[in-house]
């Protein structure tokens, strides 16, 4: 596996590959890799000639009170995991290479960016859209792979790709879960043992809500029950949202005969966790 | 000259050219072509294998009280001019192809976009940055050509290219002027004969200010004299700005031993005109 540290070297490498007619599959990450990331790499591996993964903890998508400083960085173990996953190129630039002094440009996807997580993390999705746009321009991927756990992120990126006419196909890959249903996340390692146990309530709530939709309960009632089920877990300190949403607009909605997004965001202690499933049709 | 009307056809055409190793020179325009545009085409012709010009009157860069509706549209005469200028491809999409229903994404270059014209036309440069980013992704040019008359626009686009890691080189081409010094502009045709005569005061003011810099006058004094010179022309109804600026930051500044941007923006009747020159070193 080749390791590339600079935008210019990444661009040169990708241009050379594209001129030879190679397809490039891209897996952007913030490191602290888990099975979810490796599944994205596997999907990329099966559909492209060359697989590029990136590791970059993007400061602009963290709020001032969020966990940018403490976010886990473990380059050597990440490198080994990507090597084992047959990734060809690891692109791991440093912050000054990506945000040189005087950096002033941002990409914003209005509407979708203000819903759900966006309402709680102002500026987060602008930070995400901007960095993903930059990485697309450096890596020039044929296809880019995103996990469903970050459903809203994937939706916003897909919208940006269409609106800005970017030359990449975004591919949504299934959420990978622990044996007890907890969605893989780099932030799971923040959880104390009792919190880790309590965290299983997120997926249980989603599954329970899925059954409620089948029985024809009203979304308002489903939302209340999801909320109650989460609040019944003593270690959950805050339910940020829980409900049934349109998977295209992220608006809360009546759930009849269509695909529905069931999504939750909570805090357990100081750790923020999200999860979702899409049901129907 | 080939005429392309859809983003998908433009992309396919450019991809095919790039895979053959061709360089693409791009001249984005809003039509109503004049000698300034044709000079950009000439520069593009001399440096690239293939020249693409676009015509698209971009609604998002016009303010609600500006001249979007009345902006001159004269496709057939523009087409002939580009044909004569040996342009290979004319890309002329319609508005719904560029801004389909639900379009929600914008590109913003902070700082530079709020100076000079940006202070008077809120949202204008975000509209410009967004459409140029989109066209870059559709045309995939090796080089893109912009006129110095729109100095601030060119500076913002160059900043966007760097910040978003876009794969294009932007090239600034000299302002083309009428015999009496008036900078070529599609909006010159709005001027009544007396206004057209009065409009020569813009370039005269810039030249005069250039001489004042050489004599070592203070920028504050130069600015006041520029202002006075413009206001002395009875048909000028408003001086929006006139002064000496840093050509990199667009901040007003002391002008000693460096490149200086002299720039003016006025209204003559209802017509807004801008001009600038860069002097020193």
C-alpha cells in the first residue's frame, strides 16, 4: 500500500491512473477504523481497479464544544487494517496541507443540512460538504463509498454531487453492527462498560419502531414511544431526536406505503451516538 | 463549431477529449459578446488543443433589482462571433438544466466576496463562484480564461480553485478597451449617446490616479480626487467606490512600492459600470 501525504502527489497519482483508464474507488475516513470502514473498503475493492482510502480528522466539521481534540488517532493500526483490506493507496494529508492560512471557501447544501443532526451541530454539514468536495477534487474517484449509519451525511453529499455536477458516483453501504446490534462507530470506544451495554437501546428502539409502522401506528405516536423507550434507559442523558422521516427530504412525515427513515440521536454520558434504519418497499 | 445543450453531453465530450490527452481551454460567458470575450477566446485558442466557450445568463448572480430580465440575449450573433473566433464547442445549456427544481448548493469565498462590488451586490459572488464551479465540473477545462475588467471575480475564482483543489488553471487576460479607453462590457449598450460619452471618465480617472501614485500622493487624497473627478461628470448618478486597493486582499491600503489595484464603480443613469487597472512593479 502506497502512502501519500500531499494534495499535489495525490492529484498526480490519480491523473496518471485515470489516463490509463483505471477506475478509482474512494473511502474517505477520519481514521479510528472499525468493521464499518473495512466494509466500505471491501465494496470499493469489488467495484474498482484501484482503491484509495483517506484518513483526515477534519477540524471544520467539529463544533467548538465537540471532541476534535480527543477524537482517536491511531495511524499505525489504521494503516495495517487498510493494508489487510487490500487498499492500494492511503491518502493522509496533514491539516495545513488541506487548510492553508487564508483558507476561505465553503460549500453549503441548504435545507438538508439544517435537519436532524444539522439542527444540533450548526456548521457541521458545511464542514463535511467542503472537505468531501476537496477530497473528490484531489482523489478524482470514479465512485465514493459512505456508510448508512451517517445517512444524512451521505444524502447531503449525494445532493452536492448532483448540484455541483461533480464527476463521481456516491454509493451507500449498509451499516455494520456489533453482535448485539450496536452500529459500529469510532466513538463507541468512548463508552464505559455500562454505557456500552446501555447503547444497545438505540437499535432496539429502531427495530421496535419498524414493527410499529407495520401495525399502522401514527408517526406521532411512534415518535413518542421511541422517545419514551430511549428515555427509559437511565444512562441516556439526552434524546436529541427520534422519529420517522422522509429519506429524501428528512422531514418528519406520515409513514404509509413508502420508504421510511427511522433515526435516533442520543447522548450517553458525554458520548453522542446516532443510528438509523430505512424500512418499507 | 459544435453546439452542446446538456450537462451530460458536455461531460461526455470533455471526458472523451481528456482521455485522448487533449487540453481544453474554457471561456465562460453570459453572451452578448464583445471584443473582450473574443480576446479571451483568442488566448484560449493559442494555449489549448480544444476551446470551449459557454453562454449562460446566470440568474443567481443577479440581485432582485438588477438587470437579469433585460440582460441582452443574442444567441445567433454570439454563435457567429465564436465560430469566427475558431471556438470548437459552444456550451449553451438552459436554466432548468443548470438549476433543476430543488437545487440547494452554494459555494462561498468569504472575505474577498464582501469587498468592493460584493458590498454593493450581496450574494453576487456566491452566485458567480457556484456557477463557475459547476461549469468547471461539466467542461473539465485545463485552463479557464477571465477578463481583468472583472478583477474581483477573477480573484475570487482563483481563490476558490486553490481552496477547493479544483483541477484547472485560471488565466487573467487584459481588459480590451474602445478607442477612447472605455472598457468593453455587455452593459455598455445600455448607455444613451451622452452617457456613452460620459463613461470615458472612468478610465480617465484610473489613469489620472495612476499618475498621482507616481507623484507619491497619499491614498486617502488619491481616493478623494478620484471621487471628485467622477462626481464632476454630471451624468454619473452614483459613485459606488473609487480608490487604491491591495490586489490580493482588496483592502484599501497605502500604495508604496507595490502592485496597486485602482478600481472604480459608478452608475450612469441606471447603468452600473466598473473598471480597474493594476499599476506598479
